[in-house]
């Protein structure tokens, strides 16, 4: 998948039973927690876990998630993260959430987060 090559940072997520909804797949709201975990990992790695390198503070101004394929308990979940745009008042962060099934990578969701500086 050519799209995956644009992303340099990847984390693995363990799906918990509490992440599931009545249909036995990961609840849509849980994806927000997964994205937060991936975003924090990305920026911790970027700034070498040294918060003194951060000369800005930001809040989430917008999140958009497109769901493509359900995640269920036992799936090997990976989240890929990258910064797609740095502006003077915001940073755009892109995510892909996928499932590894053997040698296949199935896109479960794609997401966009805009972090707004204050």
C-alpha cells in the first residue's frame, strides 16, 4: 500500500474488552483514545521525551475520522502517524489505523487532527 510509505511512526495497540461496543467491535469513540495515544507517542519521539524542547502549547481544534473496516478483540492494531502541515497557528496530524492479518495490512480508519496553538 503506497499510502503507508508516507508515515514514519507506528505504534501497536492492544484492544481491550472494554473498547468494544454491543456489536463486539471497537466503539467509534474509542478511536479517539487510540489517536491520542499515537499522537502523544509521535510528539514524545519527535522531541525525545524532553518537554523542555516544546516552546508551544496546543489543543485539539478538530478531529475527523473516516471508518473503513471494523476492529475486533484479538486484532493486531497499528496506528501510523505523521505531521502533514505546520502553520503559524496550527499543526495538521494524519493517522492511519490498520489491522495486520498475516502479510496483509487492512485500513480500518483514516483520521485527521488539527492542533491549534495558544
